[in-house]
């Protein structure tokens, strides 16, 4: 429906759509009168249809805006698990290099996925020694996010921690050996969208040696 021919009627409908009361919208549209006049105009066919159209159009616009926001910030179960996996499977070898018999922090080859697991980097510059023998030393400390916590969260999210009192009949899993139980868990993880290689590495990292 196009704009109402009467500018005051259009303004009245627009103000009503903004949440104004009938009397307030009536005054803002340039009318002078009481509440009964505002009520009468509000229920006139053209104004009623126009108000309904404005509100419907606004709802569609808000819905689309929400959908666009969700698309831009898409947070899915898979994405959450992937982010946890970056922490859970992080390895200090990805952030250090061997110098003689010691490992030193080296982030030269660290990817964005590697850095996602880093919680804190502390750089300390200090003097070692005194006088002419003093030398400048830089010490870098690297702290990763909690690996165990991330692995546990992944396991819970995928439902891989089987409680024998909650699943199956009593004693149903008692006859499974270690390899069979591992395969069962791998199947559960793969069904949840985790690659088999990653699933096996996760299970073995959590299994007692």
C-alpha cells in the first residue's frame, strides 16, 4: 500500500507504529481534538490498513536483520567443538624450538589455529650479571589454555563419556575389551562429526596408560 494521500493521516499512522498513544500521535500529526477523534481516525479503513502494513514491514526488516546477524556470527555446535579442539590438541612443540638441550619459545611458524590455544604470553627483559659483564636477556613465557578442560568439554558435548548406569542394560559393557570399547567411542565421536583420526587421538589422550 502506498503512502496515504493525506499527509496528516500518514504521519498519524507512522507515529502510531512508533508506539505513540492515539492522542499523542493525533497531536503530532497536527490535529487538534480529543481522544475520541484520535480513536475514530485510528479505526478508519485507510489508516488501519496503513498501520498494519507499516508494522508488518518493520517486522520483516527486523527478522532479516536478525538473520543477517546470525549468519555473520554463526555459532554452531561444530564451530564450538573446533575451537575447543584447537585447545585440547595443542602441543608445546608447535610453539617452541630446540636450542641445544633446551626449548625456547618460537612463534614464527605458529598458525592462527595454534595461537587460538594461547592464553598468555609474557616477555621479560632484564640484565644478567653486573658491570661490564652484564648482558641483555629476554625471557618469553608461554601459557596455553586448559587442555584437560577443553577435552572434557568436547567429550561432554559429544556424549562420549559413557556411564554404564545410564546407558544400556546393567553389565552390557562389561564384556568389552579395551580395543572394543575404544572402537565404540570412536564410532560415537565420528557420528558427532569428528574425524576418526582426531577421535582416536582424543580417546587415547584420555585413556590411562
